[in-house]
């Protein structure tokens, strides 16, 4: 039997223990060190696609690390740990928010707030306080182990959009990433995990060849590259050890 591949979902990496979709820096560091010590190799999305589409062999212990939404705390608290371990990671960004952060006259302040306050900053025009900007993203991508892909323009529930609005969200986010980063953007992650067969067809029409969901489960070499399952990471080292079957 071919080994399964956990595709991990992170959002915030900050000190607000107990906040929604948040893993604290200490726990994140422990989780990454655990993966390294357990002998896991990290995959890029290109690596995963080569496994799914070309049948390339996969290590018995391989993992793909993903971050959703493009929060500034990913850069501050996750990227240094990943760099130290030479781990690969993929980030799905909301291009409208990145544009807003890049165009803001307010300097980023590194007192990362809780999730709901972070969203309020975005609504009131202070995205640069909580969201990555294009200059920072380009700086992160100087390391070939890190790549940024589409999470739409405005983070809507895509299954509820009209076809025209959906195509605008998908094609414009792809165009912005390709324009700013100077390379193709073939991969997409659905906001809120909201998708249907029709949204997948629209994504294919927009040029995406790999699509990530929030459907719970591991990936394997026969998984559908347009419906990739993932695992939402909890703020616990013991949870990760148990979920990966290593305790």
C-alpha cells in the first residue's frame, strides 16, 4: 500500500492560545521539531503534483505544510522555524488584502492581535498591521522552499457566488500573484472550504491545476488533485503525534 500524505493546515501562529485557528509559536516549534526528529520530509505543492499526476514515489514519511490567509504572524513566527529546519511550506494568500497591506501608509506594528481584531483591522483599512504585503512575500520567496498561491481576491464563499463573480475572484487573484511574483500560479485553496463541482470547473477554466479543500483526511498517490484533502492542525504536540499515528 502506498503511504498517505498529511497536508497540514495552519492559519495564525501567535501567542493567543485558545483563539480560533491559532497555534502558538512554542507549540508550532515543537510540532516542526517533532516532524524533523521523526524523519519526515516536507513537500512543495509541485512535489505533491508530481506524485499525483506522474506517479512519482513518495517517502514513507512525507508531509505538506500549508498556511491559509496570508497573516503577518506566519512571517514573524513560522518562517524562521521553517528556515532553520530547511522545511518547505506553501502559503495561500487573499490578494485583495495583500494589495491593501501593500498600499497602506500605516507601518506594520508587530503586536499581533486575536483573530477577530485582526479582521477588524482589515475592515478599517489597517491591513498592514496583520497581513503580509507584496514586498515581504517577495522576500520570503527568495528562499525556494517557500511559495505563495491563490486564496481568491476577497475570501468569499465561492459556492455562493454567481459564475461571473466567481471567475473574477479566481482569475484576478491568479493574475495578481503572477504579476507580482513573476511566475505561474497554478494552485488554489477554497476560502471556508466552500466549493461545488461547478466551482471546480470554473477554477479549471481559470487555469488552476491543483485545488486544496478543507475536507478532512490524508492525501495519497491516487487522490484527485482538484479535491485535495487536508488536516486542520490543533494547538497541541500530542494531537499531532496522535493524528500521525506516532504515539
